[in-house]
């Protein structure tokens, strides 16, 4: 066994197994492991892998070991899932489901390590993001990543001009503070009108600290969070949180989502 593997997040383990299968870690190095391991633990992990390799552990064996650890975590985590229904829209007498806006703000306030947010529409998000900004200010180690759709619509502007306009509006109306989170977008949403390859980033989700997950039809807009009739589920599931995080990270690694 390689004890240092037990300290890694499940999403990092899955990415590590993929890197091993791609033969990117045939000769493990500290630099090569930094993408999958906290800097403070890189040397320990490197030393343990080298020791295991010296004792006969092959690359395929290391991949199997890592994937087995992932599978075990997900199997145990799947038994702990507790889901709760969340709604936006009119209040109904006798209805005890939770409100979208309240759930999102609670998730933002409880975050300590990492927050992932994806949304299709984002409009006047300053009020929606305020609790997340306050949490970042109180906990500087918190990593926040936003995956946003930047639509071209019928505009004839260049991609660079559309991105510049979006950046200006984002910093004015949605995140007028420092530090600014990492933001990624789907370049296919910028295809010219009528292009067969145009697509959008339509997923609406929040993932907090590798455990809390919110999947919803609601965008990050005041209407969707409070007035529209929207439905979603909030649940505690390290397995699903890991799969969501890993999927977005894989989209970034493979160039499907770009840094904004």
C-alpha cells in the first residue's frame, strides 16, 4: 500500500490513474505529481511510489491500486447519500421543501476548502455571490472555480471582443471584489450564428468541499433563484461530488473548457 494516496481527494486519485494509464508518470517526479497532490505531500507520495516500484509494483499495478481505492470510496460513499428536494417559486401552504436561494447561500457559507459552480445564465449575481465572497475573505485558502456560459447570440463581434465585454460585465455586476475566482467557459458557445458546432454550457450545479452537491434547473439569476418554478436536489455524496469535479477538470485538461 502507498499510505500517501489515502490523503488525496477522490477526484485527484481518478485523475492520477488516468495520467498513469497515459504513461505520463512512467518515471515519477515531484513536478509530475503536483497536479494531483498538495505541495506539502508531494515528496512523501513520490518517495512511497519509488519504494513500491523498487519492490516490483508496475505502472499498471499502480493504476489498479489507485482505481481500487477510488471504487472503494465511492461504494462506501454511495451508502451515505441523503437527498433533499429544493424548489424556487411560489410558497405553498404545508410545503416543507427548501428554497433554492437559501440552499445556495448556505452552501457558500459552509465552504472551507473548495467550491465549484456551473451555470448557464448569470445575471446581477453580486447579491447571490456575496456570501461566497465573504467566505473567501474569511478563509483565503478556499479555492473557487466558476464554469460559465458566454453566449455569442447574434453578435458579429470577434471572440476576443465578446470575452472582453463579458469580463467587464462580470467584474461590474457579478464579482466586484478581490480575489476573483478561476473562471472557465465553453468556446463552442461562441461559434458564429447558424454554425452546426455551436453548443452551450447548460449544467447548473454547486459542489462544496468534495461532499455537498446541489443539482438544479435554476440558473444564477434572481428570477431563477426566487421567482421561477425550478426544482433541484441537494445531497451529501463524496462519490457524486468527486465525479462532478473530475468531469469538469477533465473537460479543462482536454481543452473543452478554457480559462477566462
